[in-house]
């Protein structure tokens, strides 16, 4: 993806690096989701002046604390009514919900159904690790049938909730499925979801190695990521539903053109009763080429700096130009 290199330079300005390392377990997928979200928000020029992040109870709820945005840490299962209230009072703001599958689909399931029904113009990023991770690994609403957990040692006897089916019950909602391994696809899915003028939901398969992965036979997080790489395939562009091991973006019928491929988007205006989100301007090939050349040059210049100086640049303590001047490096062709 042409913009990736530039994003990798700038996205750290969207994070509170002073609070790192994070509280999440080594190998957790939530950090990957946070970084991909930060890249998208940076690319779309979204910041604390135009974007609010709403998070719920659970491991995923910590994400808002690590990002340089206005954020609301809500009660268990109440992310969507809070997000809907914010959007009602401040319709010009972009409202993004980040929550786990348990918070979203269990105690928050009733709110999910009605936010979809009302076509609330918010974006939900669901960290779907198929388990209640924060409380030790109990069966959750998305835990596959037969999975052994702390609360189902003989295997989960129940059928997991169908998030795709619930979201797609509305003719206006966007549903996307991706994984933390497929990072370019995940970024594109997040961007499409944010640009969608109505309700949008990104279902992100993510690993919880500590409280789920090892119990179901994975030795480490890398093995889970390898499983995602080998198991998940991109659905056809004209797909109207995603299989259990398919990733893609399902838009309302009139808008169904993407499937997570990197491309400029032309989004139809929202109905008069809704308030559309600000849309990023489409980027043409010449602009992409310019950005790519610029980012490659910046990356080459960054490589000439010491690790300590790179961190200072990433934190915004010093500009790249000043860092190069301080290091005695000329800012010419790399």
C-alpha cells in the first residue's frame, strides 16, 4: 500500500507513548488493532478536535487511554448508547467505538441491535477474541461451539452469536470482517467503515493467547497469527455474505464495490435525517506517487538518526528537520 511508509512515520503522534509499554499481555492482538486505527486516523487527518473514542469494560477498554483523543470509558455494555448520545449532541464529530466481543454482543447486545436498527452514524471496532479475556477466560457470546474454557471445561455447548447476521439485518449498515494478521486489509476496512455515512461494524479476529489460545492448543501468539494467515481468505468482491474463514467488506447493496481493497472512495451523501461524517478527499495516482516518494525519503533520512533521536521525533519532541540538523545530516536526496 503506497501510503503505508508515510503512515508508519506519523501514526505515533496519535498515541500517548509516555504511557507505554501498555498493560496488555505479551502477544495480545489489541495493540495491533490500536496501531492500525492510529494509522488510519492519521491518514484521514482525524484528531481530538473532530473525533471521540468510546470504549467499554474489558481489555479492549484500555485503548482509549493510550490514544491522543478525547475518549469516554463507559460502563459494561454501554458503549453504544453513550456513543449515540455523543453523536446526537455533537453530530459534527466522528464517533468510534472500540470494544471486545463480550462487551459488544453480550451485555451490550440489546444496544447493538437497536443502534443498527436506528442506523446510528457511528463506527464500531470489535476486538473479537472469542473469549472473556479480562476475567480469566470464560465462555463468551462468540466462543465457538465445543471450545473448552474456564467456564465450559467440557466444551462450550452453545452456538456462538452471528455478528454478521445481526449487522446485516439492516439494509443500511456496513459489516466488515478482518484479522490482526491481515493488517493492510484491516486498515482499509477501518477506513471504509469510518467513511460510511451510517452504522458500520468491523469484526476483527484477534488473539488472546493467555486466556484462550493456549487452552485450545496454540503454543504462542505467533502460532495463532500463522493460523489466521493460512486459514482466512479474502472473499470475492461481489460477495453478499462472508464465510466463517473469509475476510471482506459488505456494504449496502448500492455501495458494494470495495471488499477492503486500497482505493479512493466516493461515498454517497447520507439521508437527510442523518448527519454524514466528514469525508476524506479521494487521492489520485499522482498524489499517491508524491506521498510515496516523500515517505521513502523520510524513511531513508530517519535511518541516519540514532535510536534515541528517532524516539524523540516519534514523540514529537523534535521535528525531523531539526533532528537532521542536530545530527549534522543534510536533508537532501536520500
